């Protein structure tokens, strides 16, 4: 996913723009979490753009600052944040572990970790806010067991890795669904399916402190119709695709998509 695609998908959502540092902190804090924001580059170049959309209990927040900044968020507390760079570069420290990330990578921030970020002037990000309760319910449903300790994920994701690429595909489809005029996106059951699909993929695809519970069989080759559906989503994520189109490409019914 690139910045142009994300912007086109979210362009009809309310846009927030400001050159005021305090106003931008207050607005983004209300959507994500409180944070300290420092302008490292030219203060006069500060040009904050924020777009926000929701699908069920999943919030998508696009933002850019227009100049070089450093950000120190408060602990997330009760949610996870999947941060995907769309343009530019950033240095991100998670519990002291530093990594430079660019488009084609991502960070999955767990609720209790410490985070520091240095963003260059060209940075554009998509943050996906996921309520911690989604992961607890998914864990209990997938493994038929209570989750004794919150999931803490390895933070750095490379979309070039096979088990991480599906995350990128699902996010692309999620953004495409928001853009689509298809009324099905307003269906609570459809929204719940999208929530579960993304959360399950993160649990099965990203290493975490309970990863030994993930059965090896879950990484076995997918059925042919699943491969066809994944390929169609991957090849057409820039378009506003519908469940009917996915079903047709996969050779299954629309009902099977929801199942």
C-alpha cells in the first residue's frame, strides 16, 4: 500500500489540517494516545494532516506532519497499534530496540511497550488502532483457552516475509472497503468478520509471547480457493473490490466468503 492509494481511499473522510503544534497533539491524542511532539525541522514547515475512518472496532488514522518531528507516545494501555509507513523514513525505538523503517515494513506496538519515533519530513503513516479485547476474544476462540497474559508482539514487520505479506493484503482490502460505496461495509457482521480476519492474521503471522501455542499446521499450504482469493485481493487492492468479485475469482459463493 502506498500513500496515494491510502489518500484516495480516505479522501472523502473528514480531514483535519493545522499548523499549530498544540492543536495537532490534542487532535491525534484523542484518536490514539497522549504523546509528546517536538519539531526537529523548521517549525514554520509544520503542516499536519489527519484523516480518520472506522470499521467496527478498528480505527484507521492517516497522518503526516510536513516537517521532521520526534514523537514519544504514552503507553497505549488498552489497545494495539499497527503502524504502516506509506512514504518517507522513520527511526523507531521499541523498548530501546531501534529500527529504521520505510514503506514495505510496519511496526506492531503492544500496549505496554515504550515507543520513541523520529520521522523525516516526507513521512506519511497509516495507524490502525485495535482494541486489546479483540485479541483476548480471538485467543480464547482460536485456542479454546483463557489468555493468562496479554500478547506482546515482536514489533517489526517485513512485508517481504511470506507470513507478513497477508497483513498488508488485508489492510489494503480494509481500506478499499471503506472507500467502496457498497452498503455491505455498514453491516455489523461484515465489520466483525474484517476485525477477526485482521486480528487472527496478526496472531498467526507475527511472533509473540504465546507463539508456541500457534499450531504448526496453521502455517500449512492454504486451500486453492483461499490462494485464489488472496491473489485477487493482492492484484486488485488499488480498486474498490467487493466480496462478490472475490468470491467469483475464488470460485466460491459469497456466503462462503463470510464463513
